[in-house]
């Protein structure tokens, strides 16, 4: 714990507590910071609402005495996160090096699964954003325009939370496990204004729209790579059964060579190596996509 944090005066307001908690969590994953600040703010605001007749400073001081100073709470959040990471990485040691070691990396298979679902999910996201923005603009002159826009923006936030859970489960990146707190915002118009001014609202829409072309690319790479590698491995056995070439390369010399025992062996080795190349490619793409998802979906 740094001397600067430990020397801070006890917080007297909710904002003081949150500022100190944010400072104590400096360097932690952004998703962890968002969750911790949201939990603390919701609890403090709830306590203030229950004891509305008492000064805010008195309530914050009582909560601090019971649950600890912001640096203590931050330490507990870090400890819980470390225990969770140890369970997630149970049995893992230093990353294995080597071309074929990717077969032991869960992120490669998680990325491959993400590549298969990215296309239908991307179509859904793109359709939802385009339809929502179009209807919000069309309903703007009607009485239902305001509540519809509010519901649409709220749905975008929920989708961001759901996508974050998918990213964490398949790609291994720590993502938020709750929505950011909006306890300080009261009233319909202030809430709409805050949502429209929130960078994360627009970055989430950008993520959802861009997920369509990314989903097409991920799906094409995964399906094409798996289909081609599997075909090259299985084709020699199938050709031996049916007695004719099932894979044509468009070149008579190559086609004749592929029909020989040596050619069949080369095809099987090529398909085997291609499978590992696809695993490497998807693992690299998942690392990049996880960082991109954190930058656009997490409130900083």
C-alpha cells in the first residue's frame, strides 16, 4: 500500500470514498474497478437513502468503520480477484512454447468457438443497433419517442454486459459482472442526458455494428480452416475406400501425385499442420479482440 493512500483522511462523502477507492485500485483491470466502484456506490447511496435524516458524513463514517477504509476494500477486491484467477488457471504453469503446444491452450479453442458464434451474434447486434437508432429518430416527434430511446439505450448497456460475459468465458479477459451505477442520476431527462453523454453508450454501439464484419471474418477463417484441414486429413482414407480422387487441385500433375501413397501422406501432414495454424491464428485474434472489447465495453 502506498504512503500516499494510507495518509489520506477518512472519507466524509460518497464522492470522497469513491475517489479514494479508485486511487487504491489503480493498476487493477478496468472491469474490476468498474465493478468495485459500482458496488460501493450502490451500497453507500442505499445507506444514505435509508437514513436520510442523518448527515452524509456520519453515514459514510459509519460504513467506513464497519466495512473498512477504501484501501482495505480495494485490497479485498484484489485478493478475491487473485483467488478467482488461480482457480481459472488451476494447474497451469509457465506458458508452453512450441508450434504444437497451442493444442493445450484453452484460449485457442475458446477463440475457435467464438469465431463460430460471432457471425450470428454480429448479425443480431447490427440489426438491433440500426433498427433502434432508426426507430428512435422516427419516434422523436411522438410522445413515445423519449421512453423508447431510453429503453433502447438501456438495452445496449445490457447487451454490453452480456457480450462481456461471453468474452470473459471464451476469450479469458476479465470483463464487468454488473452494470455501472447510476444512483446519482434522478429524473427521466437527466438520465437520458447522462446516457447520451456516456462514452460507453456510443462505443458499445460502435462495437455492435463492427461485430458484423468481424463476425464474417472470424466465421470464414474458422469454418474454412477447419473444413480444409479436416478434408486433407480424411480425404486419403475416403479415396482408398471409394477408389478415386475426391480432392482435385486443378493441376493434372498434382492430382496424379495426390493419388500416390506419398501424395496422400503429404496431404494428411498438410491438413494436420493447417489445423494447428488455425489454432494459432484464432488464439492471436482472440487476444486482440479481447483487448478491443475491454476498450469499448468497459467504463473507464
